[in-house]
C-alpha cells in the first residue's frame, strides 16, 4: 500500500518536485513474485 511515508520526492535546487521514489518492501515483493511463479508452474503441469 502506498502511503505518504512511503513516498520520497526528488527536487531541483529551487525545490520543484522532479520525480517520486516509492519505497516498498523488496523482500515481500520478491516472495509474492516467487509465489506467482510457483502457481504458474503448477498450472502448466495440469
């Protein structure tokens, strides 16, 4: 879930927002991807 504390802005020297960095839990995302890969592999076997 994206919340204000998960967002960091990159600004220029004038303070103008130029880009956004969304902080996430990398390990959680990696586990979810592995679970999806496992589910896809099981579907191919049936």
